């Protein structure tokens, strides 16, 4: 039976965040208005922050999937959570817009996938952001770890819990960030994703249908090879992609790494288990970032399936993806996949 979600909905008499326009794109660090999904941010009278977002019915990147029946992309939800956390840091914690933001971790778990079906109208997502830990030094906020609850209105109009997420952020003044980056690179200058047009990195692009995409430009893997219990690939840097690289950066963004991990996970279960990407959906993602993913060295992705006993359990399939450069780990991402209900 449907129940209302008191942890997301504000107290009676408190207005919900509006959904008639997006918030300032600078608050979510986007250049294109079409890449801004958060529509409002308001303080929750109980503490924390309430937000709303509109999930588009059609989008050249976020809507380009072979999954049937069509549903909103769980990785889009992670992007919405990232945007909401950025905006809350600026608005509720006073982080200057000139600060540089560093992701330490992101995760998402979908609990009600049926609420994310794409219908005849745009879907409104409601979010509650609770700062689990706030880091401060010398009177300024240097980091916030958020816990987010996600909710969607079901067919009857009742607001239902759809999932839970976390986002970890650290903040550096521009000068501090520059020093940190150069120190990590032993003084070598940094490049820009703007220097990497599609095709600039050599390699054989994966066929889009093998990773659940229809459009070739949305496939991000090169030189994919199946292994004994997984698969390996190189991440394709397409600095001119309007969604993956909305604006120039000096490193590979976390959301691009997650996309690479998702695609390699889909490829892996297709090769080893025979599950077509159009029949498999993402149930959860857990990403832990260990160091910056640089632009001047190939980034390798290696996916590994669990043992056969775990595969036969009927539970979602956790595919662990390790990203490395020059033999050192950049991040670890676990993508849980499950059969989509038809």
C-alpha cells in the first residue's frame, strides 16, 4: 500500500520546492542550461535541505538507452544528487563559488525502480539532503558528506521513497587546488579536456549496442576485451561531448568514470552471462575516488564478476570495476545489475 514519505516531504503547511524553472547553472557547475536538472533548493524547517528536480523524458545522452521498458537513468539520478549537493554547499554552507569542488565518493541505491518509468509527462524528483558530516577549518567549510533521500510521486499522487544516495565533497580555494594538483603531478602542468576532441585518443571504439547505447557518440570504451571473469578497456576521452564534458576540466570527472564503469559492467554480463544490455538495469552504484584521473595517461578499466555461487543466488549482480593509471588505482566502482521487469 502507498505511504507518504515523511523524511522527504516537509511538515504540513510548508510549500514544496518549485519545479517551474531550473536554478542558477553556476550553483551546479554547469555551462549549458540543458544540463541543469535541479529546479529548486530550500531549507528544510526540520534541518537539512529540500530540493526538486525534473527528469527529462528525452535527452540525447541521458535518454539514450536500449533498456525496455524505458526508465529514467539511475546514473542521471546520481548526477542530480551531485548537482543538489553542490548547490546546497553554496547556499546552505557558504562555500564560495570560486572554490574548487572535489568528489570523494558517490553512491546510489534504487529501492522502487517502477517509480522511475518514463511516462507521458516529465518526472519530478524530490530530494532531502542531510549533511552527515561537515568539515571546517579556520572559519570556512572545507567539506560536507551528504545523505540524500529520493522520492517520486506514484500513479496515485502519493509521494514514495525511490532510493537513497550519498555524496562526499571537499572544497579548495583556487590557489590551494592548483598547488594540490601540481604537487600530485610532481610539478607537471595540467592539460584540459577541451584539447581532446572525439577520436583524439587512439583505439577501437566499442559498438554502442554492446554497452546499452544507441548512439555511437555515447559509448565511452575503447579496445574492450573479455577476460576469464570480466573485461578490460580504456576510457575514451571525448572532450567535445556536450553532456560528459559540459565545460573544460583538468582531469576526468567522476561522472565520466561512473559511465565507463556502467558500460563495462553491461558488456561483462553480456559476454559472460548472456544478458543483453536492453534487459538489464542498474540497481545500485558505489564509487570511491582515490586520486585524480589524469588526461595525459591512458585510464584502464577492469571489470570483475563475483564467483558463480553469488551469480546463482538471484540477487543483483555486483560488477566491481577498478580504474587505474600507470599501475596505480584511481577509483573503485561497484555496479549492481538486475533483470528489468517487463
